[in-house]
């Protein structure tokens, strides 16, 4: 049978004796159209999902079992609140927010598979709104791994997993909206190097993980701006890694106090080349606490910190890492970029008081 020549009257299918009609299946063999539905199951679900969906579902499958619901109670048994957390080691260490566990020293932790465990608070750090729990069980648990937040880029996929408003194992997805934000903690301190995301967060998401497309924790979800849409925040994973180590070793975070709020900022290439700087970014000072060590030394808002005590500073998380207990009581050199000039300040560091 050929096609009708141009100008000819179209032939209705009703005029043709085609019973049954045929289509080609994926192996190019004729398949009766009555069998099309029967041929569809050959396509596995992943083949029907686009790349974005496969990425998100893969991350959720990998990290979801590590996300837990945390329930706290008062001494008389009354419920004190709940939030989310994430298991970060197979022996039962759970990262969450400080404000989630502030109501007590013990909690009940529920896993995705329905198990419930008793847990105790090993320590918390209100300055970064992070806390660490230990599950009181001798069994291996699914753990997620912490990624390197310094490698993040704006626009990359960000996936939040948690238990908002009592809806367990809820997944939301978006992007990394901004990096190096500064956020005020409930105790009034400034949390540096905070990740902004548009992955939707609600009460109960606090303490749950913000996860990259590689299945690594890039942040611990901590806050939303009430009344705003798509503006949510997470404490960067590098800050969480530092706090985790301190809480394991000391039960609290001992750190030196500089008295600044800071964010991460790219360095002007021309200036970086002229000064012979190896790093492409620095930590811009966004706030200076009056009477603090930085203020007393003469540092100003807008200065870009390049190094602390000889160690290069590529971002706000480096300040958190370098202001450790070993530098308490010492006078150290801090190099900054002010306008286009490199300047050095000698700063006497004090111990930062929690709360």
C-alpha cells in the first residue's frame, strides 16, 4: 500500500482492511496494538523517570534510612517537642539542632523502619545551633556521611529530609540559593557560613540533613524566615564536622572569640594576583561586635580576612575551624584585605562564652 498522491482524496482508515494494526515495539518487532499495554512493563521505572527525579529518589533511598525523628519529654512525661536528626556514625551518633534538644538531656529517637531508641545528649553548641546525641543500643545503624561544604556552588541541587509538622520522612528539593550567609542563633550569637536554600522547611525539619546530589550531608537544617517563601537555612557541614569533633572529645565546644560575623566572598582577581594570593576567596566581615577582640584591634565591617595565625582563610567556615581552643589567650596575626591593600592586625583572642 502506498501513500495517496498529492491532490488525491485522503483514504479513511475505515476503508482499509487492516485488522489488527501493528506498531513497532522497543526491539523493532511488530506488536499488535491490542498488545501495547502488555509491552509497557518491559520499561523499568527508572527509564520512565527523568534525570532529576532519578537523582532525588536515589539520594532519598541512600540517606533516608539515616534520618530520624527526635521526641523530647519533660521530667513528668509531658511532651516537650520534636524535631529531626541524622545518624552520622554506625554506632549511633546523631546530629541535630541545639534548639531541638534544649528541653532535656534525654530523647526518644525513631527510625524510618519503625524502631524506637532511647538517646542521651552528649553535648550541644548553641553558638552554631548544633547538638550531638548518642543512641543507647549496641547495634549498627545506617549512617550518612558529611560532605565538604566548601565545594558547594549556588544553583546545585539541595534535598531536605525530615519530619515537618509530624509528617515523618518528608522530602523536599530545591537548590543552594546562596552561600556564606550569617544567621543569628537563639542565644544572640552569629552563626557563620550558613547555607541558604529554597528546599521547603517547616517546624519539625529542624536538625534534619540538607543533602547534595552525591548523597552527602552538606548542611543541618536550622531555620526559616516566617512569612517568607523559599528562604531557608542550614548550618554548613564543615561547621558541623568541627562541632562534632569537639562534642565527642570535650562534651562542649571550646573556641577562641574574635567577635565578628562573616561570609564567604570571591577575591578580585586583579588584586589577588598583585598580592600573590593562592586562594580565590576570603571571609568578608559582615558585623563587628563592639568591645570584642576584633573591634579593639581596629578591624572593620567590609574587611576581608585572608589569613589567621598564618593559615589561609578561604571562607567563613575556616574562621570557625581556626578559632579553636589552642588559640585562646594568644595574640595572633590576622591579615585582611581593606579596599585594595593588605593589612595586618594583632588580635588578643579570648575564650568564647557559650550562651
